[in-house]
C-alpha cells in the first residue's frame, strides 16, 4: 500500500473486527471515517463474478461521471483485468483478507492517472463475508481528470494484506534525536544578539548588530592589533 489513507482504512477495518474474522457492515461508523467517506464504497459480492455497487461516495461517482450505486464494479475494467479481479475477490472473501489493487485509469482522450483501491471484506447482518468496504485513492497528478471522467481501468498489480493490528499512533520517541548543540566557540555571547554567518572572509565587515557594543569593541581591538603588528613587522623588512 502506498497511500496513507489506505493504511488508515485497513487499520480501521482491523479494529472493527474485535476478534472476529471480519467486521459486519453495520459496525462501520461514517463519522469515524468522515474525511475518507467521499472516496469509499460498498460492494455486494454474493456472486464475486458480478460484484455490484451498493453505495458509493460522491467524489468517487464524479471520477467516473455517473452514479455508481446499482452498477457493476467490473464494468469499467478492461476484460482481462475483470477476469483477474473476479478471482481476487473470491480469494479475499475466502481468506478474510483485504486486498490492495494498483491500476491505471484512462479518460476517453487517453489522459492517465494511477489509482490504488483497497477492498476489505465484511459480513452483512452477522453472516459470512459477502461484501467489501472499499476506497479508491489517486497516486499520481490528478490533472488529466480535470473536466473529464474515467472511461476504463486496467489492473497492474494486486496484493492480499495481512493486518492484525491497528495502525500505530505517531510517537515523538520514534523520531531521530535532535542534532547536537554547536561547540562553545560558535555559541553567541550571552549579551550578544543572534548571529548568522553570511560569508566567510579574512576581514569580515561589521554588520549592524543592534546593541552589539561588545562585538564592536572586539573588532576595534583586533583592528588595532593588526595595524600595530603590521608596523612592527615592517621595521624588520
């Protein structure tokens, strides 16, 4: 799975199981996945060779250019992909494992986008798994679909997913440690304002440092020392 929302959906499905092989469709709470809802759908796979959309989100219907409810899931897939998908759906229902589909979708004028579809098996009213709760996410630039709809889709890869535990919550302790502090020689004087090295040169020009009296005195002392040292050296030339 490539898209983060795919991981979120499978994690949500895994939590809904509560020790069962699959969750029931009635366990799905639309409020828990509100952000993903417009791209989700439910398939009736009583006959895996003829899966039918029971429900489909508005954004998903817009991508295909019509209301998907009551239509065939395989209708917009090219023929060879349809045969492979029917076999995958049967296997997923039999093993009670979600399946991830990678596909290329094309518009009528051959604009192409890469899609990732997640299908998670669910039961209905406590029976065997005969349905799928799914979601479609776009992986590539959506520009080819602007003002256009998907005409057909081709399967390019698939994978059964083993997900026994919910997605882990982000933990700051998993982040790499912060970089070590700069050495003492590079730290600013406690009374001096913040400095940033802009350019390195032999005699750096004194920039405006606000109330940096101490720095101004340091540059003056160094300047006088260099001048005196130069005069002392010239005597021996």
